[in-house]
C-alpha cells in the first residue's frame, strides 16, 4: 500500500467502528485507523410518556439508542441525518432524515408539522448544541427536551498516545466541540508531541475554534456540519 495515512478516531466505540467500515468501503487502502474513544456513552434520565407527543426528534445516533434502550416508541420520528435515520430504522422506528444538521432538522419539522397538533420531544445527550428547541419554540412549537445519555470523558489509549508522541498520526476527525476541547487539553499537557504534520478534520467552525491555541499542519472544516460532509472531508484528506 502507498500513501496510507493514519487516522485517530476519537468518537464512541460503535461510531468509530462504523466510520472504519465506511472508510474501508469508500477509500480502500488509504487509511490505517486507530480507535481511541474520548467519550463513553452512558444512560441517564427518564423517558417521558411518548404518547403525549406528536413526534420525536433525534439529533444523534446515541439519542436513538438511548431512546430504544429505555423502551421508547413513537409514531413519527425526525432525524438530523441519514446515519441517525438508519439507526432509528434499525430499532424499528419510522423516521425521516433532514439530510443535514440542526438547521435542516428545524426546517423539516416546521414544514411538516403543525404546532397545534401537540408538543414535540427532542432526545439528546447531557450536552447539546444547535438550538433546535429554541428555534422551534420561536415558530410556536412546544418542545420537551429529554437528555437521555451522558458523554463521559475517556483517556487516550496507550497505543494512541504512543502514536501521537512519535508523530505517526496524520489526521484526527473531530465531531463535537466537547471532544475537540478534550483533545486540545491532552495536547496542551504534552507539548513535546509533534503536531506539525497533524491535520484536524472538523465537522464545524465551533469544533475548530476549540483548537485555536494549538499548532497543526492544517485545520480543515466540513462544508456543512453533517456526517456526509465529514466523510467527504476525510476522503479529500486521504487522497
């Protein structure tokens, strides 16, 4: 194999493994992946009575899994993107995708639902971004927020730390400000690690801003904050 780049994957284990499968399918023989989750997903909170809501909104795969693990059911579900929709289908939920990010999800709901038909349930984690509930409330919707999982910080594996210390990692896809902040903190505590050949692949400007005090070869940002655009960004980097 030639021109193979090493990627450090920091998402929770299931999502990192799914990304490995996608990369192997879309960009064979282009990447060596080190999986070192910086966040572990643990359940939290209670599931409201879902029969009260005209629809359930999911802004992440983790939210779908937490909802399903608690026995949640719904007649109508809206998902931020295709991967979240696929996760919903996998647990037996009828769902449609906004094919984008938080803004596209808000637009889809505004166009498809009527505030007079009842409240909406937004399932998310302990830390959420995107102002989905606030933007829908501004359009007259009543939105109940349900934080059903906690993102618990994890240390990098010894293998990942050694690879970073030796300058063997070329790319780090970063999908959330929380993970980017945690990664920045680790790098700041290890100033001897070479980062001049390291590219941060960020899903949004908010993620990239968490790295502003560090030195990278490049900080690249996806065209839109979505899984599909992140995959495209990683693909361009691997070429």
